C-alpha cells in the first residue's frame, strides 16, 4: 500500500509511451495530468514510427528520442544529466521531468481564404481576391517546435492553432509573391490570375520558397503547396477609398493591408532605452493625422513580434530611425530593422524620401545612414521639420 501511495504521489513510470496514431495531433504531454513524471536509469521510452519523444525540465528542451524502443542510460540523456547537480548525482534516484510526444508525420489538407483579401499595388493594380488550394506540412525540427510551442500543450488546440498560423504565413507570402510575379512579367494582377494554370503553378512554387525560412523558424517544413484557383471579386482599382466605400474593407484593414504607395504608416525604429522619447514622437505623429507604428503599441498580445515587425516595415510609407547615444552602436533588433528598411529603400525611386534619420540628441551618425538627410528632433523646430517633410513627400508622391 505504501508503495502504491508513493507511486501515485511521485508519478513514477517504468514505461513512457503514447501508443496512438497522432492524427490531427502535433503534441501529447506525458503524463496527461501534466504533472512532472519521474524516471530512473533503466526506464523504457517507446517511440512509434511517426513520433519523437522530447524530455524537458524547468521549461528547457533537453534530450530527444527518435522512433524505437529505448532504455534510459547514462549515454542517451546527456543534456538531462548536464542539468543536474553532478556532485549529488545518484543513478538509483528518481529524476523529475516532463515528456512530450511530437508527431513527425506529414499532415495533408486543403486551404482557402475565409474572406476576400486585398492584393496588388498601384503599379500592377489592386483587387479583392479569393483563393483555394492544398498544402502539406510536417514537424521537421521537434526541438525548434517545442521552443516555439504554438498553441500551448492541448493536443487538439495545438493542431488547429498551428494550421491557422501556417495559413496566415502562406497568405501573406502569397500576397507578396503576386506583386513580385506581376512585376517580373510586366503584367497586371488581373492578367496574371486570368491566365492558364501555368501561372498558378509558378506562383505556388514561389510562395513555397518564400515561406521556407518562416516555417523552419518554428520547426516545420512545408512539403507541398498548391493553388487550385484565384478569383477576383472586384475590378482592379488604385483607390483605397473606393474599395472602402464598397464596404469590402474596414478602415483599419484599408490602412494596414493596402500597398505602401498609398498608406500613411510611419514605422518608428528605436533602441529600448529611448522608449520614453520615442513615445513623444508617436503621440506627435498621431495628433497630426499619421498612423505611427511602434512595437509597444502596435504588436498585439500573443502575436509573433518578429513577424509583426517585418510586416510593419514592409507596409510602411516612411521608416524613421530614432538615433541616440544608446542606439549608435547597439546590436540586435534595431540593426535588423535598419537592414530591412535599407533593403526596401533600395527598390524605390531615387528621389523617394523613405528612410529618415531622427536624432533624439546630438549624436554621431552611423556610417551607413550618412547619405540620408537627418532631422534633429531635439531642436525647437525639429517636430515641425519632421511634419513638413512627411507632408511634402506625401504630396510629391500623389498620382
């Protein structure tokens, strides 16, 4: 009786397994109670053909077992052992951990747009589109998947949340691919989508290639992506206001999803120590009719922040690099944002004013930004100069 009580309290298992087909399941937590399990040297780990077993401790992803029947020993749990106190190590002792079974099977399904999406730009035309097709994916890097943990540990929720997230990535990349494809072919958006099936095959392949890194970043591989059809609901038009008047788009969606030439989004890039100063810039621009994008305001709770930043820059009309002594030689996200902005600027017209250095204090200029005329925000006329610059550039770009 005492032994049984001890086992219940300790949740000790001599065999760790999940003997079920993981259909529409990506992850299963062992034991199902979500409490820590305990194992000893000699515990069996049985992994089915389309599974991996992942051992975790205190939120860290440690050792991974592939398909097969494994007996835990000192040689196959190196990361688990390294997390323990070697001085107090006892091979006969129970070790607490969390175990997860990950499906590595290929998941196949169809996809479709749940509502019309806006694609195109002023050069290739703009249209509201619907699309459908099929795609297949699988978890190819269980460690990376576990570190991102889409949807939590509930198996059914994890699967549906992952599918929804992957759908969103594909749709965004499909929108970008359509514009790039039209530009390369020197044809309008409607000409492209009304052409034979060969266009859809090329667009699907380009979308799959574009999505590759984003899938791999969260542990997945996109094994197939097909487009059955793309249909237009409205004639192409270069007026966001007209599409809004049709009732097809909400005001927020119009400003966010519409092409960069017509939006008035201002991306604010800054180093974290300058947050308070940049919030003043944010309020100033908001009060003067612009739509500034600032991470602490614009990224929703639970949203993938790297993805949100990337899309924020891609959809921006202006990119303001807020410079200070804190940001001058700062590595990390700030530098990545500037790199992405420079890449976008490289594809614009020579006289387009897109990247605007905004000095928050008297500070030396980074070498790669010296070619761009700066505005000194800290001077008395700084805010008004910034406002005049933005308004003048918008007026110049107006068709």
